[in-house]
């Protein structure tokens, strides 16, 4: 029996076993965190409420204090209304009774400002000095007509005596408050000021409150009368620190309090600051309130401080968090204990699963008589039988009759050898759908093992493995697109046929097929259409041969056909004709109807060779010969083809060596403007300095260069040399000459052509306007969209675009109209027969007329006689070149020719 140690703590804590405990723990922790946040929020709300209460109480206390001071001033003003005039002693007695030091902290003093006319000034000063103020003077003296000196200011300290005689009305801040108090008959507060009686270094913020006093004691109703009847002002001077410190210390001693004048938070407007805030200017709460009094608005700003936050802290949130985490852990342990008990019960009750679960195995437990007692759950996925119904099945009926005896022997052997695993047995078992499944299994007798008490049969399903092996075989030997044999399988079949033909002497034939124009179809209609065409061709080819023959796809549009037995070459030719007829038809691809033909090369086995590789090479050479003869035909291999192929290979090697050895040069043929009779440009012709043949013209090797792909490197070299020659001609004084360079279709359709053009222009420094690119007429057969994008890009560079060999092949007039061409060149074959061939003259004149209608310049090449020149001038041809003017010249000869043509015209 399994002991309790087998259920380790690590296994018990796995999520798949303890997910309920983890869920309970997660929920408990989440509730704990929620309650913790709620408790924090409650403490914060309570702290914020305390902060707001103190802030509101502070505002009320300040407003109440200002109102009390206003009442003091109102009483002082009433003294003038009752007595008419108040002497200095009466004023001192009144202020002493008020006892401002005890009841009104913050008041620097209570005084009286008297309005004095300029004519009364001398008498006024004399009377004040007579009262004992011996050094009394009014200052500063203005232009009048009235002055407002401070006459009384009590208590009469030395500091307050310095303010006597000060004309506060001369200060704009005081004047604004005094005028408002006079006109509105209300007490008015000044803006932030520094009292004149302040000592040096004690210039704390202060303000004054003015209360108007009118003659007669009554307040006039009209503003103009108020100005006329004004007798003076009673006022109080307040020092903000003395005024506010007591209130803040009593109501909010742990708040940072700041008061700003005019409601603007700026350092210049700071009236009061308790300076209790954090050094980092950090705070938990902030509140701004407006105090309006005496026609002035103050901004009261309160902030919490670290001391305030400390005093407001509450231990309950940490208690809630700690208690919640402890309870969560206890709940987790409790649920984990319940889960452990359940798992132990499952282990004890369901031991079969520990040995029978498997994604690809079916496990059966049978009694001593061979009757099934238990089937693993995988039996439903693999065989389609419910595990609970296995006991009702007849196991012998499910096993193939040929395999039952060995299965029975394996069962008996296992019973005789308890605990030993028996050798593997291959059997076929019928599934619930009635299909046979290949399986392999082993018996292990566990009749005396508690919890098993039976013979265990473990069956492994091999059906998917065999299917995978079949699929791997198909992928290894068959083309995934067409389903035909691939190169490897075909090579095996070819070797087999060659060996048999060698032994028996019975001939066979190998055909190499290549679709004509497949690249154009693939590029124009897309790869999906190309794949559809290849699949259709594969079906047609299979239908043209016998079952014992082989058809394979080597790759791309290349197919091979192996006729395993054939009477002679005539029979092979008839099969080739059948294939040509079958494939020479039109097919609809992507809403386009296209035609397809094929070129076939044939080699005979064993007549041509007994080597499979050589036969493939010969068939390939014959196929290329068929393409050279016009395509849509077949050709048998001949020894001459092999000689020709060897010769072309040698030429290809010589061409590559010449390119690496810099054995190419450019010659230049002048191009004449018929209107000015001057050379306007040259055309570059490529020449090969062959070590044996001498100077070889491009017509003899350019085709080979295109086939081998060397044309891309060769064309770049020619273009670069032509650009260098343009720069040399410019330095020699021929700045206006243009250079024409011939390009092939292979060059123009190369993916890196545009980048190469830009790089050459940049590196050589040639002006693009001096460069002319001559493109063959067959370029118009390429993809129209690709062609237009290419020519537009070249045109944007600034180069001149010339369509060469116009009149040959299929030249679309629509293309001439839509493409950004500058010049067309009449092919020399039309010029050659002028004026003796009427057809040639008609074509030449028609081309010239058409080009002029399309606003294209016409160039005639191959002009060799004066008659040809006269005809071209008569019909409006713009430019000519040919041997009549000059043969192609090397660099030195070209310079001499250009110098001579500037001395005399070329056309007489």
C-alpha cells in the first residue's frame, strides 16, 4: 500500500491539487486587503475631516478678530462724532481704556489722520508742537491741496512716535484704501505694507485699517459731499505675525498656514507664513479659503504637516492587515488539510490511474480468466469504447483472428511469470467504428499486488505512427504540389530502367520538358495561377503515357517523362507529338485565358548513354535545342549538341575570365543632329579584346552573357565606363555631348538595376541629363505595371529613355503613349533598304510621322548612303548615326573626330 510519505508537501501544494486552498487563500487575502484599504480610507477621512474643521475654525477666528478690530475703530470714530474735536490727552486716555495689549493682540497702535489744507499747514505744525511733540513735521510734502498726516498714535511708544507726521496719503497703497473708505464710508484694509515705525530687520508684513471721520459726525449720503466733509481717519496698524500667531497656535498648532494678499499665491504677496511644513514641500491635505474684509481679499492656505500626520495616525489599519493575513493562512492550512484527506482517499481508491493513464496507450486489467476488469480512459479516445462498458465486451471478438493465438500465449506466459514484463506482441484490434488498428502491447501479471489484482495489458496505438511514416515517405519521394514523383524517386526509377535496358538490350526513352512562357504567366497572374497551371500540366502528362511509364517534376516548370519500354525512336517521337497536342491548348486561370506550349528534348536508352546523369544532361541539351528552333516542338539528342554545349561552356568560361581580367573596352559612334549638322552625342558599343580573335563585337557574345547572367556585371561595367568617358569629354571642352548606353531585358528586369544606376551616377558624378539609356523593343512584352514603375523611376532620375529597334517584334502603341519615353530609334533593317524598297520607305516615313504625333524624337541608325540621309531629312527625322558619318571609334579617335567636326560641318 502507498504510505503517506508518497504524498509530499510539494506535490500537495501543486496548483492542480490545491487549487481550492489557493483560491480560498487568495479570496481571504483579497478581503483582508480590501478591509485594510477601507480602514486606511476611514482613518484618512477622519484625518481629513479634522484638518478641514481646523482650517474652517481658523478662518472664522481670523474673520472674528478682524471684525472686533473694526468695532474698535468704529468706537474711535464715534468719539469724534460725540466730542466734535478730540485732544491728544483725550485720545491717549481713550486708547488706554481700550487696553489693546490685553484684549487686541496684533494691533501696533490706534491713531488718527487729520486732513490739513496747505494754508493750514503752518498753524497745524505749531499746534502739534505746542502739545509736546517738539520735532513734529509733515512728511513727505507733496503738491497739496490737502495733506493727511498721522496726528495721534497710541500707545505712545518710541516706535509709534516715529510715525507721527507721516502723510500716508502720499503712498499709493495707503491712498487706495483711504479713498475707498472716504467714498464708501466703510472701514477699508490696505494691501501688504511695512510699517514706517518698524526697526531694521523687523520688516514683517503689516496692514492698516482706515475708518473715515466726517465733519459734524454724520455720514453724507452723496459721494461728493463725503469728499468735501471728510475730517480725517481713525486707523489701526497691524503686524501680521503678532495678529495671526496667537490664533494659529490656539486653533491649528500643527498646520502649515499661509496668507496671501489679493488671493495670488506669490512670494511678494505672502502676508503670513507659519513655516511648519515639510522641507520637501510634501503634504497629505491642502485647503484654500478666501477671507474678505475691508474691501480686501486674502487667500488662506492651510496644509497638513508631518507632525499633524503623526498625531492623526491610527494603529487599526496594521492590526486589520496582520489579523487578516493570519486568518487567511489558517484558512489555507485548514482547506489544505481537507484536500490532503481527499487526495489520500482518491489514491487509495483509484490506483489504476497511476499505471493506466497515457495519451497513446490503452491499459487493460484482466482477471485470471482473461476477462477485462478495467480499461483506462484513453480507450475512449483511441478505440472509441467507454471504459465503463469494457466488461461487457467480448475481447476475443475485438482481436483479429490471426493475432488471437499469440495474444493468448502472451497472457498465459505472464501468469506463469508474475511481475515480469513479457515481450512485445503486435496485434490488430477492431475499434468502435469497425476499423482495424495496428497496436503493440505487453503483459505484466500483478495478481498479488494490492489495488491491482490482475494481469495488466498495455497497448500502444501504431496507426498514427504508420500514417506519419507514409506521409514522410510521400514528402521524401513525391512533389507536394503536383503529386508526381520528385527528382530523387525519378532518379531511382531511371537507374532501374537503365540497368534493365543494359541487361536486356530493350530500348527506353527519356524526355525532358520545359513549359514555354511560364515565367511570364507566373509573374503576370501570380504564383497561385502558376501553381494551378503546373497541376493541370501534370494531369495532362500522366494521361499521355502508360501506367508503367513515369512522370516526374524536377522543379519550377521542368518535367521529365520516362518511357520504360519503347520499340524505337519513332515510337518515342509519336509520344512526344501526343504530349505536344495535349498541352498545346488554352486554359482559364484567374479569369484570364492563357495558352501554353512545351519544348521537349528526347534521349534514347541505352543508345545515347548508359549513365543516368549523362542521359539527363543529353535530354536537357535537346530541350534547349527545341527552344532555339522556335519552341512547341521536340528534338532528339545528337552528338553535335554535346559538342556545341561544350563549346558554349568554354565560351562562358572565357567570357567570365575576360570580365575578371578587364579585357573589355568601349567604342563610340557619333550621333548627328540633322538640323544643326553637328554631333550632339555618341552611342557606346562594347568590344572584347580576345587573346586569339582580336577585337570581338558585342553581337558575338552578348547572347551568351544574357543566358549565363554575366550581362548584369558586364552591363554595370559598361555603364560606369561610359559615365567616366562623359566626364572626360566634358573636361576636354565638349560639355553638351550625351552618352547613349545599350541595355538588355535581363539587365532591366534585375531586382538591383535601379540601385545600380543610382550608385553609378553618384560615384562617377555624371549629370543624369547627359545619360541616355537605350532599351530593346522586346521589353514591352514584360509585365506592364512593373515596366511602368521602372521607367517612371528612371525618368525621375533625369536620364533620357530611348526605345531601341523600333519596328521589330510587337510594339504596342498604347505602351508608347503611356510610358515616359523620350526617343524612339528606327531599326537599321528598315534604313538599309531605303530608297530602293518601297515597303521600307513607307515604314520609315510612318514611324517618323507617328513619333512626331506622340512628341517623341526619332533617331535613325545604320545610315550609310547619302540617299538614305536625304530621305530621312525630307521626312523630318531628327537625328542619325551610321557609317556614313563615322564608324565606332575608340577614345583617342573620338576626340580627334570631335575636334574636326567643330572645324567643318559633317553634312554638305
